[in-house]
C-alpha cells in the first residue's frame, strides 16, 4: 500500500499548522481542542519549519514546569523533520517512523506539504491490507 492511498482515506480536514512565534500555551490549546497529537510549524501552510508534538510539550513541562508555556514553539519544536512522499510504501514509512521514533510525518510533494500522516493512520492501513489478504486467501482455500 502507498501513502497516497492512506491520504485518500483520511478525512479532508487539512494539516493543522501554526506559524513560528506561536506560544507553547496557544499550540497546546490547539492540540487539546482539536484532539490531535501534533501541529506543523509553518509560515505558509506548505513549508515545514518543524513539528510540535504532545511529547515535546510534556517533555518541556516536566523539565521546567508551567513557565515554559510562555515560550515560543520555535524553542521546543522538533526541527529535524523527516517527511515522506505519496509514492512511498507503508512499509518504508513504518520503518522510518520506528527507527527515527516519530509518530507523525509530513507528506511532501514537489517541495510542498500536502498532508500529515500519523503512525495510527499507517497501522490502520496495514491492518486493512492484511484483512483483505486474509479474506482473499480464505476465499481461495474455500473455493469461492
């Protein structure tokens, strides 16, 4: 299965982004209100300056307490962002997410972000793919 198939099956709500300079408190509220695990830091909604995840917020809160909430996302975000292409396989994406310990990857096409996928999206797609294979094999064995 390809990343493009995962994107097609996702609800079309777009990628949630915040501009550089957003406070950690503001970004945390967006994460909570939208019930999402990460926001992309982007000045224009297409480029990726970084990603801020729930884990980044919790790590800072654990280190410094509530005082960090006035900091800017630029100070806390993950800057070294790995992305993927719509043409990448789910196996490659899972391998990248596991090795790099990322739970979210921006999907890039011609230098622009077109989507954001989570490890949950990829696992759900793999489970669906495995179910289809199981059903096909069962059908072959049963003679359907």
